[in-house]
């Protein structure tokens, strides 16, 4: 299992008072994939540029797709550009793969967030692993969860993620989620102004 898969499971189990936006989650999943690719030594970062390395054999379908999607010619891609490009509809792709792998099943009650419909997580080793990592307050998973609003920030004495490259990716995820929220707010204001024009006497 990967950090992105663990994040997807955690997002599906988020409490109702902390619903996760599909766009926010997609950006965070793209960041989680990049962190996993760094750990697999498939990429390194030069400041915020993604430098591809040898393409390793990856057991995970979506992480393999992420590795194949890396730009391998100069000028190399910036982390923030990767998040927006790779993140497009990425949460839907994870939902589809989870269904194919039998990790989601028809729900007996309720709904999952972000368009999952009548589906729920099955009790599986993948779910147990994600829960264990969550309960252990693993720094990378925690930071990604904070970025998408699943939980509040860490305590002052909580350990942070290891490595400058991982920190760079996490900062880019936070910035991208904030940018997406700013776009939403701007559209909401514009739509409200447009509606007021039509309602004006």
C-alpha cells in the first residue's frame, strides 16, 4: 500500500463534520504519490523541480501510472505544476481502482463523500494498515490530512516529516489547496453578483 492509498482511506473515513472536497483530495493524492516516488528513489527534487530517476518496478497500479507520467525531458516540471496536472480527477481514479480491487462495496447505509454514492470501505488489510498509520500519527499522513481539513494541526512537540524534499511537497500541497479554495470563493462571489443583477428591479 502507498501513502496515497492510506490518505484515500482516511478521507473516506473522515467524520461528517469534516467532509473532504474532491479537488482538495485530488491535489493531496498527487502530493502523496510524489512523496512515495521520492521514497522509491524514482525522483529527486532540485529545489522545487522534479528530476526523474530510473523507473522502478512498482506493484501499485496508480503509483506506476504516476511514475510513467513524470516529465523526463528538460525543462523539468515544478512540484506545483505536477500537483495540478496529475491531480486532475485523481480521487475519482482512486475510487475506481478501489472498487475494482474489492476495497469498496455497496453500502448498507449512508454515503461516502465526493461522489462515492452507495459505497463503503470493506474491512481489509489495506484499511487496517491505514488506520494503524493514522492512529500512530505518522507525520506525512497527518500533514496531508491537515491540508485537506480532515484534522487540525499537530501539537508543538509532534515530530515533523523527514527530509527537505518531503517538506517541499507538503508545502506545495498546502499552497495548492489554498489556491483552489480562493478560486472557489471568487467564483461564488461572481455567481452571487451575477444573480443579484438578474434579481435587481
